[in-house]
C-alpha cells in the first residue's frame, strides 16, 4: 500500500471520504495531535485501527464529530453540567464521556456502555469529518507507545504503507491530546489532563472540577491514555523534576563518562545555565513545552542515547505536561 500525503483539496477530501466509507483509515490533523480515523459505526474498520497501531484491545477510542447537533444521535446527554460543557467547551480540545447509543460500535468503547465524544476546533478536521457524514473514531496516529504525532511527517514515519491517506494540516497548535472528562454526582472529573485544566474548566463552567487520574494497570480504562506506558522515544529518557540544574549536570556527566550521547530538553531559563551541553529549548512555560515535546522527542531520538527532560512547572498546562513526560520516560524521574 502506498500512503498518500496531501493538503485537503476538494479532490483529496473526496478521496479520503471514500476511503472512510469503504471501511478504511485516514489520518487527519486536529488542534491537539493527528488522529487515525475510521467509521465509528463499522466494527471491522475500528478493529483495523487497533491492528495498525498495535493498540491494546481494552483501550477505548474517542469519537470525533463535526458539530454539536450530532451528539445526541450517538450519545445520551443526561444532565445540565454535560450540556454546559458541550455549550461552553465544544468545539475545542476536550472529550466528554457520555452514555453511548447503539449506533457506535462496541469495538470503539471496548465493550463499555460509555463513549468519549469530541468536536475538534481545527477547521480541516471538522471539514473532513462533516464530509464523511459519519462519526469518526480516532486515537492518535502513531504506533502504540510512540510519541504522538503533531506533524504529517510524524504520522508517515509510523504509518507509511499501513494506511492509504494522511491529510497534511501542518503542525498541531496544542501538541498534546484532549482533556478527557466525565460528570458524576454534579462534579466534573478529569480522567486525562490536556489544554483545559481543572483550574481553567472551573473558571469556564463555574462548577466543581477535580482531577481523577486512573493509572491502575488492572482497572477498566474509561479514557484513552490512562492505563499504559505511552509516548516513548526510541532512546532512554529521564524526567528531571527536582533540583533541576544539579540533576541535569550530574546525570549528563555520568552518562557522558559512560560514552553515551546525551541531550537536554529544557526551559529557556535552564538553557542559559548549562553551557557546553547539547540541548533543545522547549519554551518558557508548560504550554510551550506541550506544543514542542512530542515533535522534539521524534527529532532527537535517533541521534542520542539518553534524553534528560526538564519538567517546566510554570503555566496552565503543568498537569498535561507532567502526564505526558512521565509516561514518555516510562516512570523514570529524579
């Protein structure tokens, strides 16, 4: 199979819609990361996503829609807070877990009675999804456990020859996956952190919002991205959270003495204080780092033996950044 990568012209959109309707897979850009899309009503099409990604069969997928008016065709809105989230936050980088309706394949939800619904704000994504006239289930368009793709070339690196088409929409603006939330007993619980933090959602919704990150390997996953190691580069990575300069300097020296090639991913401030080290600046605050982390991991992973990555504890996306970085490092942190 030859994988075609093109901008979303009318001709290419028509080609991609035809692929979806015939049960195939198309990768498309969103504001968060690139998705790997298939018809959420077609069980065989959905199974092919799990196969192409090498994704565990108990890790549910998010269903993407083009417009709010479609939600009640595929899911049940059961309370005023769910309606408020939909009104205030959609389209946007948020996925809301609702009771699913029969039209959505049970393969999408891994047998759960709930489904995560998302409406991207990205215009290319919405145009493509609207053109299919279908709900599109779409995890991130990477091989399972690899860094999520934020550019079409990242998708191609993992999916070349495995899927027929990639819609090139440039670089994703946010760089990490959507916030996943669920309403229980009039409280909004965040199951996976993203651009919309608990603090930000509280301000928008004016209702209680709390983090409820599920990490047990044995529990049933309500949300993607909560059960398994994710986002791993090909080389070793260590997250630096405490005594930043001291730990960077000592670990860099230790690995360099072992003959290993080391690179530091860090804040602009830290970069000024580590002269003589290979480094990439992720930005000043967590929002910058979230935008840059996955593409940077892909850029450097083949040229280095060890990545030392600073956790940037500034800004509104600290929870999302830490969630992605600790998983990229397979839990290794100092």
